[in-house]
C-alpha cells in the first residue's frame, strides 16, 4: 500500500496567499516608482503646476520594494523546497484554485 502523506493545508494556503500578495504589492510599487520617475524627468509642459510627481509616493514605493520583494523571494524559495519534498502540494486543489483566481 502507498503511504499517504499528511499535508498541511492551512500552511499551504497561507504561503500561497502571501506569495501572491507580495508579488502584486511589489509589482504595483515598481510601476508606481517608474511612473513617478517619468513624471519627474519628463514633466507635462502644459501643466502650470511646479511638480506633478510625488515624493511621498516615491518614498513609499521604494520602501515597499525594499521590504516586500525580499519577503516574496523568501516565500517563493520556501514553497519551492516544499514542492521538491512533497509533490502533492504542487498538484493541490487549493494552489490551483488560488492561481486561477488571482493570476
């Protein structure tokens, strides 16, 4: 008989949700940062206001990238270790549902 592997479903759910949230947060912060740099280096000539870019958004985006992106890398590596150890996690319904729902 095959030995049944006991899976940890709450752990899988938490790690996959954390990976998805940190990926989205990092991506949005990166795009916001690029957008603010474009506003700074190529200002709108027709706009009468002095500065259209926001230093607060630049600060928040940089700090979010510095903090959140390493968390994404760590969680992704941990998930890959789990996938190598437990092949059933890669084929779990929770993972597939979250990937279809969020991506």
